[in-house]
């Protein structure tokens, strides 16, 4: 039995160097990698009793998964802390500097000298650029100088970021989530998670965020975490040398990335599970949670936001929501879905244009133009000038005693800090703020369409949240004023007639933010959990869920794909979505290659010479060949990979004597069939004796299910035991595209 | 193409009544059921354009999943509310009654008359039984009367519960989670989720909880929710008539069950995902979340606990935890793992004894004896006398101004309500409480071992939490006194030297509770999330996680299985755990039936007569038969189920003329082979032309993976296209048991 077993696994043997590895831009074979890992594991368990050293090695192997995710969590937390601190310092650098200690950002600068009157703008330790140069604090000249400095710094940062990406790590651009989804589904993109990508992406991210572009650092954080995961996995051969196992670490790293991006460990794990991961055994769930928690814990210890709460946009509202409010919340969801679809379609159109036109050849110029445009338009409007995260926080928050923004210019007087906030008419500055917010909404939407997809690191979470928050806040102010003016119509009568503020515009901003983000990414549970962790608002799960649901449905009705799936399609990656259902009625026979009147390229088990095989290898480009009993009977024996065949023949030619072009290539284990010619080349050890086969009558939905769940690269199609053809992942993807009336040739890789 | 496809699906046709259903105690065929559903879906989509009525039917079909989980959520919430209210009223009935309004429980009784001095015990509206009968409030006589009433009520409730279960719904006993896990993995147990089980389980649960037995109502709540899910699924043929689709609703229902049991919707979804579900597409995740949220929302509106928080054991501690405390937390985890393993082993031993001895024949007597024993021992100790949930809440909570229990008898004086709680020496009553708690721990552990598995509805969550909370509180008090006595040793020096209470014994109770529950059930992420939602303690995820991890590792090291898996094994259900890894090196050839020198029972495609088939059906008990080209060539054509074959032959005999025992049974679609005999019986439409096949060299780990991921009932083993044998789920399970040195014949079902 164990001898047979060894044969069955001999395809995984490391006898011939290079066997078991993958080429760039190829799909991995999950079953083979997992089998390889189990064999390695059994070997270690068996050897454990041999010596003390083997025992230690065994223990190290058992712990290595946990150790690896521990490191990944620790370093992800540190990286996030560094990026947060760097981005916050450089964002403030656009406005001014702390002369006594230039390494402090505005907030720290004012704090460090115990200035208690720091309220959003003025503190004598912090010098704006006009102050530095002309010592004048007001006047039109000062405004122009500030404006100029703002644009100049933005240009500097953006050009640095774009040049770094262009020169050192082209993979560092974009959000990285579409690629990570593809990689996790079992695809090889060499260098995408390498150390250069990590370094350039981190630096470039700080720069492009500081440049004031309409982008966020949350999506790229997932990419950065995955780079860290990939790099650390090489410390542990169990993961580094096994692509399938490595993806377990990458799943955990993705969870850690979201965890540090939003301070949401549970949301991170669910994001990894729902959105990016493909193969997610439950063991990984627990490890991902650990990794996400460590990362969040480290980040909280670094405390880059300088507040006590571990959440980014901590809010606390006085009032619960009214049941009737579900109507505006669902409306927000619908609007969010529409805005999101608009954004996806426009962005996709622009990205396709970039790919096909000359524009794609000047990435740095494009970044500079967009930066200048963004800076010029953004500066005059205070809501677009400020950091996007700050804007979101402002929009989420409730107007209280301490809030001096013009959004809170209500005609109310606070007599007591603790008493309930009374409902009041909006002052003129609120209306002004609403108009500025409408402008900001339009501007952010347009700028984000042009920004996402440029060759700098750029994420989409924060701009989406911001769009939604603006929309929600405007609707919220509208609802609030409605309740103030008509407190006695039945929907408000129970809660609003007491004179207390019954509508919280900040909550609407939160719900709107969830709606747009949900529409753009099509996240569901993870979105609600992230929002809930992000804001600490346990009571508002139902409104968030209602909006997220409405937004997803509207989005799905208007355009099938979320932004990440759309970008995967744009790049032609071979991603077989595990969420889509295969809705068509084709059979395996309709999809398999070759078609009816073509010949199938096969090997026979014992009648082909080395020259025959060489010819076959030269004339075809298939990644593997089925092995059959004979050309007459066509009964299937096994499957051989092109790569293995190439390596084995080259190896034999180099090492074995007597192998000529006339040598028979033999895949059977039978006794030495001594022919009169040169010695045969025995290749049974590279033959996969257990290929997955299906019959030609198998419905394609079952085939797609098998590709997804078993992680296949190809399957062999038989009828009554005879081989008819092969179906590869590319065939399946092209077939799906064809049935969806899309261009099947847009699937580029195998 | 579509004609071929129709053939491929003809196995699912409803031409012959009864085809496509399953027998009791059989495994379902996931692939077939899902394919059936997709075909139905396509049919509806195609017909949608025909008429208005079809359009409405199409829309109803699209919505039915959401509608169904909405109903399930609503009714689960209501059921949980009724059970909570009923159990709370009847638990208090053991102690006394509200004479003015007998339907109120003690708390409501005291509240309803605006008595403000209700502090845990005394309110003039509530009459204890001695008061009702003798008007005396104190004295030994009164104690004895109370004791007697307590035992009498307990006996009454328990006997009622056990008799109801015995008479009307034997499936209503136990927690139900092992069976639900098995059912969700694709097994049929008729009546297990029926309306009688629902009614009797609900009533029996109220009674058995009120009887003061050491059991909880949280596990059975999952069973009750699944019953509701099953019943509502029959309103929607999409789910009611398709076992695979029905399991999507059941997964959502399980999430709703945990959601109402603990007020933890996110935890519920993760519990369903991690612990009970098997086939969990991401679509189900979102729907489960919706269902869990609706259920929690309804329950919160009913508000059976009468407090503002939606969480069961809401706690708020003043102090965060110190880093050093991770050491005792991990220690608690280890202790929790040990206690849990002890419990599992002892309980399993007792359950096996019950199954094999005469004891199993007297379930009602057993319940009565255990009830009397529990009541007699529990009453004198105040901590065992009180409701287990109340005890857990007390142990979790922090000693504050309002807490008058003897656990809080510290030598401190509260001068200001708002100021920090100073650290203080424990008073004598605290030590007394500790001794009582030690007694309670031992008692609860022993009583729970005997209780879990009795023929009454009984859950394990609350007793496990309680054991852990007692253990944790004791350790916590120890740590607190250590910090009080030695505030200057380095581990405490930073936090504890200020005189403020730095150690919160309640937090230790919480961590201990998580540890024992984790050890007993082997839950991980869902446990942490449930505990976090249960207590509202966001800050304590790290300690909870440390303890849960330690406990799981210790548990896994000491005994392989959690309590649910152990009970599944005890009952011989065919459950193929998707978490275990298959660690052995066997090949498909080693596992398949028949063994080397037995004959394989097969059908040929066109050479057997009806009599031959009848003989085969009579002589064998297989659930299906492979169809081959001919006995000589053995090339595989397809697979036929015994049930379908029986039905088809019976149907043909009834309806078709000329069918005799000599009629050929033909599985091909070829032209009418007109023989000289009677007309042939064409059975191509019941032939599965796309059976899943593997080669004999396939490693068993791949086979097990395919069984799990594709949800197979059997797979056919071939070699070079020839059929060698069959592997059924039972074969796989028996093989796994054999390799684990367990009794393979303990797997009872197929």
C-alpha cells in the first residue's frame, strides 16, 4: 500500500529540480500543493521520534503557522502606524510647519507646548507658510501664498510618488485588491507581493495621500499587509515553498490589513472571508482573527490618531433611531447604489480609455495633471481642502457644544452641557455648508473617477465613504429641518414633539457612507461589521444593514460587478468568482477542447519516442497532456504537465546515458520491455495517475463547481472510459464570458 | 445542445412520482439537488415573459429566500421571547407567587406596584410559599416549607417535561446541536425538525429550565429555530422540496437561534458558519445575518429581560486590563480546557452506559431522580439555588455601590458614587462566598455530567459558562487580594500602587466562562464574538482570545473531540467533519468496495432482463448500482439509484403493456434494438450519465476532500476507464474510524 501511495505522490517528488514550481502568470494546482504539504507533514511527524533535533523541528513546524501570522500581525501594525504618522505629518506640511520641532504635525505641535486653545485652526506654535515667510497672518496675499504652497507641495509629493512607482515597483500602483483577489484564487504574479513593492507602496502611499489626491490609504493597506505576509512566509518553508499554503497566510494578512485600516479586527476577518479569500478553511479563520487582532493591538499601542478610542471615527449619538427613519435610510441606500454604479461605470470607461489610448504611456504626467487639478479646485472649498478622514469624522459627528464648524450653526443656546440637545432651525451658515458640501460631492466624485486607476498607490474606501457621508449628511439635515418644521405629522409625532432633537444628521452620514461603499465594493456582512466597529455604534446595525442591502440590490440591478471584479475583468485575470452562480445549460462536451473535428494532443503510455514527444512539445502550447493506453483505444491513464515533461527530458538527456531521440517514453511501471532500440525513458514518476475526470454529459454547473471547490487547473473529459478532451480554467472562463455576451478573448491567462 | 442537456438532467425529472426524494436516515446528494434547483430556476426565468402570472411567480421565487428567512427571524424572536418569559415566571413560581397578578414573575410583580425598595429579595407584593400558607416570614419552619415547595415544583416540572417528550416527541430531548450538525451536513432525519418537536421542545424547555436542573435553554434554542426554519421552508417549494436548498434556510435559522439565545447576531452567524453549517455559500452568509438580526430585533422589542441593553450579561468595568494579567488569563484557559475535557469524558462515559444498560429504558425515572437530587443539593447553597443566568451575571459584574451580595463584602467605604473604586481587603463574607462557590462548582460539574443527555430538552452553554465563571471569579478574587497585599511587586507596580482597584474579578469570571465554553464546544472565533456581544466588552477581546486559544489547545491535546462531535460519534451519525484533516496515506483502491476477491454488483447497459435486475435488487442492499458497457469490458456508463430503479420498474409494470420478466432493461438511447422478445424497458431517464469518478490511484485525502466539498454520496473508482468499485460515504467514515483505531462498525447510517 505505501509503495503504491509513494507512486501516487511521485508527481510531487523533488527528484528533478524545478518540478512542483509554477511559471509566472499561471494558475496553481491546489490539490497537488495541499497533497504535497500533507506528505511533508507526515514525514515530519514520522521523523519526530528519531532525535531531539527532529522533535524540535516538528514542534517548529507545528507552530510555524501561528508564529508567521504573529509576525505578520506585528509588522502590519507597525507599518500601518508608520504610514499613519507619516501621512498625517506630510498632509499638514502642505499648510505649514512646526518651527521648534519640524517632525511634529500640527496637532502634536500645538499639544506639545501645552497650548490649550487649540480648536481646529489656531495655535501660535504652528506657523503657516505665509507666517514663515512674511510674518503676516491675514490678507489676500497670505491666502495666495498658502494656495501656492498647497499646490507646490501637492505637486512635489505626487510627482515623487508616481516616479518612485514607475521606476522601482510598477506593481505598487492602485489599490491592489483586485490582484490580491486573483492571487488568492490561485494565480501567480511574481513580484506583486515582493519587498520592493512593499517599500515603494508604503512610501508612495504616504506621498499620494499627502498630495491631497482623492484617494484613501485603506485599500493599499491590504496590499501592504499581503506583502508582509508573503515576505514572512519565506521564513517558513512550509508556507514559502507551497503556493496553496502560502495563501492561508495571505488570507490572514488581508484580514490584518483591513483590521489596521479601520481598527476593525472582526470586520477584517469577515472582509477576508467574504471579499478577497477563495480557499478559506476554518483553521484559517481562527488564525486570521489572531493576526488581525495582533495588528490592531500593535497599532493601538502606537496610537497614531492620538485619541483614546481604538476606532477611527468614534461616534456617540444621544438618540436612538426612529422606526420611520428606515424609509430615508433605504432611500440613502438606493441613492448610494446609484452613485456607486455611476462611479464604477465612469471609472471603468476611463480606465479602458487609458489602456487603449496614448494616455497610458504618460503615467507620471497624468498624475501631475490630476494633482494640479485636484489641488486647484479643492483648496477654496474648506470641505475638500481638509483631510478626507477629518471630513468624514466631521460629517459623522453630532453637533454638540464643542463643535464650532459651520455645519453646526443652529439657532440654539446651550445652557447645560449635559442636557439633551434641543431641536432648532438651521442657521444661514448651515445652508452655506450644505451648498459647499454639494459642490464637494460633485468634485470628489469626478476627481475619484479620474484618480482610481492612476499609477500611484490609491485606495477607494475613504473616497467612497466620503461621498456617502456627504450625501447622507445633506439628507440628514433635510430630515432634521423637516422634523423641526412639522413636528406633529404622524411620523415624527411620537419622538419629535418634545422639543428634543430627534433626528441625528450624523447618523445619516454614517448610513450614507455605508451605502456608497457597499455599492462600490458589493460587500455585505463585512461592510456592516466594519462600519459598526469603525464607529462603535452597536445600536445602528439595523439602519446600516437596511442601507447596505438596498445599495447592493440597486447596484446589482444596474451593473453586475463591483469595482474590484470589474478591474479583474479589465486586466483579464483568470478569476472564477465563487459567488456568481453559473446559470446556463451547457454540458462539458460543449466546452471541452478540442472541438469536434480537431485532433486531441495526447501521449500514449508506451509507444512514443523522445522525438515524438519533443515534436508534440514544440507544436503545441498546452500546459499538460493526457496519457492514454493507445491511440486506438483512447482509455485514459493519467496526465503529465508540460513543465515536468520538459524538465524530465532535459534532465534525462543530461544525466542518463544512452537516451536518444529513438528512446521510447514509457509511463507504465511494467517489467522492462526490452526492445532492440536504445534504453527506454521511464517517466512514471512525473505521471499524475489520479487526474480529476468527468464525463462528457456532466452539466457545466457541476464542472464550474468542481473547478471552484477543488481548485482545479484542468479536468479531463471522458465517455464510457475513453478520453474525449480537456477543459482548462481558461476554457471555463471563456465559456462563461461568451454566454454572458462578453468578449471571450479578454481572458488572457491560464 | 439543449436536448442533450435535458437528457443529462432527466435523472431529476418528476415523471415518475417519488423520484428525487430520500429515505429516512439517508444521505442527500448535494450536486443533484443543487442542479435540480438551477433547472427549476431557469424554467421560471424562461417562463417569466409568458404572462403576468408567471412574472409574479418569478418575482415571488426570487424573493422567497428573503421572505422565508424574514418569517424565520420573526418567529424565532417571538418563540425566544415566549420561552424567556415562561421560564422566568415558572422559575420564580418555585419560590412564591404574586397574589394580585399570578401571571407576573417576581421582578415584574414588585415593579408593577411601584415598590422602589426591590433589592434582590424583598418586596411586599411578592409572597413566598410559607407566607402564602402560614403568613410567617422567618424561622426554621418557613425554611423547610420553602425547601419542600422548591423540590415539589421541580419534580412536577421535570416529570411533565420528561413525560411530554416521551409521549409526543422523542426527538425533542437533548440540545439538538449534534443532530443539526449532521442534518446540515446532508442527512435526513424525518420529524427531527417537525412541528411536534417544535411545540414539545419549547414547552419542555420552559419546564426543564424551571425545574432547576443544571441545563441551559440556549442550545435547544438553535434546535427550535431550525424547526421554525424547516416548517417555514415548506411554504416555499423552492426550499421545502429541495433538501440541499432547505439547508440554506436551516443555516440561517441556526444563526437566528444563537442570535436570540445570546442577543448576539454577528456571533450567531459566525457560530452557524464555524460550528454547525457544512455547505455555506456566501449568499447564505448575508441572509443568515439578516435572519439573525431580525430575530434579535424582535426579541429586543419583546424585551423579556426587562433591561435596556440588548445583551444578556451587560457589564461595564472601570479599568482596562493590565498586560501582565494575560498570564492568569492563559492559566484560566488551561484550567478551562482541563475542566471541559473532564466533563466531556465523564459525560460520554455516562451516556454510553445509559445506552447500553437498563437505565436507558427508564428515561422519566432517571429525570425524576436527577431532579430530586439536584433540588435537594442545590437549595441550601444560595449560588446554586438562584437561576444560573442570574449567577453568571452576578459573577461577571463588578462590585459597586449597589451590589449587596456577600461576594462584594470588601472593607471599603463608598464616599462618592462616581469616584474610582479603591482596592480593599476582602471581608469574611467574601471568603465564605468563595467556599460556597467552590462547592457550587463541584456540584454543577457533577450534576451537568448526569443531566446532559437525559431525555429532556437541555442545553450546555449556560452550565459551561457558569462553571467557567465560578472558576474565573475565584481566581480573580485571589489575584485581587494578591495585588492588595503586595502592591509593589513589579507586575502590579505600575497600575496597582495608586490605591485604586486594578484587578477586576468580574473580568476573570468572563474569561473563565469563555475558556470552559471553548473547551467544551471547541468554538473559536464565534465564541470570542459571542462573548464580546454578550457582555458588550469591546476592550476585552484580547484576554478572551488568549483564554479561548489556550483552552482549545489544551482540549485538543487531551481529547480530540468537542462535546457535539463526541455525541455525533456516540449516535453513529455519518458526519464527515470538514475541519479534521485526513492524515493517512491510503489510496482509493484500499477503501473501495468490493474488496479484491468479491464480485461487484453492476448493471449492464443493454443486456440484462427485468428479472435479472429484480434478482440483483433482492440480493443486495446497495443504494445504487453502476451501469457498465458489458461484463467483459467493464467500461463505466453511469449510475442508477436503487430507489429510482425500484420506482421505475414498478411504474413500468403498472403502466406499460407487455413488460415481462424477460424484457430487456436498456440504458442506452440507441435506436430500437428490436429483439424477438417482449418490448424493452427503457430507463435512460433515470440513469445518471455524469457520476463523479476517480481513479484507483487517487489518494484518500483527495477523495475525502471531494466528498466534503462536493457533498457526494458515493464515487465510482476506475482504472484506465474500467470500473473497479464504489466508495460510499459510509466506506469513507469507516475507513477514517479504522485508521483512528476506533470501531468502524459504529458508523450506522449511509
